[in-house]
C-alpha cells in the first residue's frame, strides 16, 4: 500500500463526528459565571462547563482559591478562566463583578448563583441578628441583585440561562438551618418571578441540591453506624460530580423549553 493511501486510510479512521449528546450539551464559546465556584459543587460545575467548551468566571470571597481553580481549569481544558474576589452578600461589590465579566468576555451567557452558607448555631434563641442577616444577604439578597444586573443585560443581548442553586432544606426546613432554609425558599420564589420578568429569551431555573459530600458535609455530626440517609430512595449522600448532569442540562440548549422550574438533585428527598 502506498504511503498516500495509508495516510488517507488513517485519516478516515481518526475523524469522527460529534455525538448527539455533544451537540445537545454544547457550550462552545459561551461565558459562564459561577459564584462560589472555587470549591464544592461550584467547582464541579465550572470544570464541567469548561469541558463542554465554555469560558468561565470563578467568583468567591477567597481570591487564592479562585485563582487556583481558574488556573486548573485552563490547564485541563484550554478554556479561558477568570478569577474574581467578591462577597456576594454585599450589594456594592456586585456591580464591579458584572463590569469585570463584561470587560473580559463581552457578555455572560450563563449565570449560576451558587454561593451560599448555613452556619451552625446552638439553638434558635442563639441566632443573632448579624448571623441571620449574613445568611439572608448571601443566599437571597446577593442573588437577587446579581440576577437583576446580568439578567437585564442578557435580555438586551438576546438570551441566556440563569441557575439558582437552592437546597432541599427550602422544602424540608430543619430547626438547625432555619435562616438558610428561609433564604433558599425565597430563592425558589425569585426563580419563578425572574423567569416571568426576563422571558421569553432568558430562562431562569432552580437546581435544588440535596445532601452532597462537600467540605460542608465535614461538619455533619451523626452517630456511628447510623445511615442518616436511610429514608432516601438512594440511601446515600451525593458525590459532588453527580451535580454535573443536571447543571449542564440547565446551562445548555438541552433545557430550551424549561424555565421557572425546580429541578431536584437530592437522592429522592423523603
């Protein structure tokens, strides 16, 4: 066989068309901004978006972890990744965040409101006004403002997707997480309201996460030999990577007819 024929044959074997799934979840050249994107579920979603072709902006309070995550994403995927230090619960820091995103990328196609916290407290009576306000500011007030700022630009630019990361606690509030549960319930309400405000071009959805084994789970205190998730159909907590499928569905055109919805990823909340 001649060298030319062998080369032609090898080329045919190497070239393969993109799969249907690749096309469906394609995020090539889109810009995804993820708050709380340097660790836990946010980090998983940021890597997943980049692996599907997106450029990403990682925003959180810790600049060092933002930079490390951004550098790791670029090294692993070749996509651009921008780190930005911000406290999402502080209203005056959100305009500069948005301006930084648009200055670097020119647009935002997907916003993921993932930053959140649920601090521990000894009793309901021990909850201070400062703690309560901090929880509400980060989990509700910040996402409201950031969604407003970016959503209005998305409408002007012709479309986009906004994902609010909520919690199963918003449906099943426990006494040890009431401020957090209330804030996340408010976030669920914002989803539906913003979907109406920014439709038909911008989709807004809630991704409601159940118990996942992230850094936060290290603070869980359960008796030995007890499975606290025995009442769940899956009888376990989730691995952080298990958020990816639901997140990519809502980020991509695969969810083009989905807005104002709550998508549960919670192992079958009882």
